[in-house]
């Protein structure tokens, strides 16, 4: 469930009140516009993460299609949907420029490989009765992102961040004992998505999200198309053999992939990263609920303990994030006040 890094739609049109802001002080109209944008951002964010959280239900109705067929169809149909978006927004020149820019195409090709691993692992987890462990991957993803900041960006962690990472390691140990093996599905999802987000963040300023997603699907499309052909020739494909309803459900994967990304782009443009960071927990919470309530997956006492430790680590990380955001806000206000003086 990737989160794009660039704007997916044009910047909002400047209202008369906003255009006149330079000639008169901001008043209730300006404040109301800001509140409206924030509300819209929250709603778009809930829509994006809510759809990602309910994605296991989509995979469930695609049975008997397996993980490989689902992901192959997801890539191919997403490419067709992206081509439609590129045509509507008249962005073919931008797409061509992205392919000619080595600093863009290289990282996006790497991102495509990482998201393919993520999609395959997640779909495999859900379709084989391991949706609980799949949700765990997205719960621990913020901790992986913190570790990437340490080892890749050489960032210094604050005390609470260190505490959260330490608690996270304890949680993985508890869950390893509980499952009787390393929770490789969760760890693969967290690591692949964390690296994917890191790569996309590095290339983000140079390419918008629709173009980025289109490049990634173009990179993956030949292998995905070859996989679909192989499955069809081997009699293993379900796309054309399970009736028109099943065909159109698989074909809808392009829209189901792109719509949450569009919602996220609209949300990210309107909200601060702190708010986005809090909203991201909506997806794994919903995945976890679906796994228990709909798929009836078992949760033993030791697994509840392991998940509880993970949630404790996330609570510590969230407290640190909110405290840091508040401190930065106070610092910026003081700086503006000093500049005004």
C-alpha cells in the first residue's frame, strides 16, 4: 500500500479572499478557508487509509485467484488506468521527460521492484490466512522508517525514539516465540515499504505522483504481462475462466490501486506530516479488525501480548512525534515574532 510523494492534482484555485490577503489582514473568511482545507484533507486521508485497510476484503472476493495472478493483474490494469490519467491531464511530455532523466528513472525502477515485493508479500499473506501478520507489517513500518533514518541518513534519535525502537525489538522477539518462527511476512512488508517510501521521498521533488506511479507500472508491466500469459497458457489463470463477474473484479484492480493514491495525494497537500503520521494507523487497524472479525484468524494470548508491545512502541513513537511537532511549531512562532519585531 504505497503512499505517493508528490501532488496528484493541481493546487487549489486562489479565492478572492486569498488573493486579497496581501492588501488586507486575514480575517474570518481566511480562517474558514483554512479550516475547510484541513477538514477536506482529513476526509481524503481517512478515505485513502480506509480503502487500504479494507483491501483484504477485495482479495478475499477474488478467490480462487492466487497472489501472483492478483499482483500481475494489478500491475497491468493499473497501467491502463494510469495511461488514462496521463491522457486526461495531458502529461505525456512530463512522462517522457521522466524516462529521459536518469536521476528519476533509476530510483523509480528500484521503487518498482520494492513495491512489487511488497504487493506480492501482502497479497500472499492475506490469501493464505495470514492477514493478522500482514497487518503487523504496517504497524511496525514506522519503527523501520526510524531505523532507516539512523542507518541510511545518519540521523540522531531522540530518547523516546530509541525507547520505541527498543520496545519494537522486544515485540518482534515475543512474536517470534508466539509464531514459532520469525514473522517474515510482517518484516518483509515493513522493510520493503519502508525502503520504498525512502526511495520515493528522495525522488519526490523531481516528479509528481501520477507520473511516478505510471513509471513504476511501466517498469513492472512486461513481467506482469508475461506472467498473465504464462498462467493463461498453463491453465492456471482465473481471469477468463470464472465468469464475467470475476473478470471485472480483477480488471477493477487498476482503479482500486489508483483511487487511494489520489485520495492520499489530496490529503498530503492539505495536511501537515504530523497529521498524516497519525492517520496512517487507520489502515493496519482496519486490516487487523478484518482479519479477526471477517476471516476469523486465531489470536493466542502470546500473540496478543506481542501486538500489545508493538502498540506500546507506537504509542511512545506517537508521543515523541507530537512533542517534536509542538516544539517545532513554538520555535517557528518565536522566529516569526522575532522577525516581525
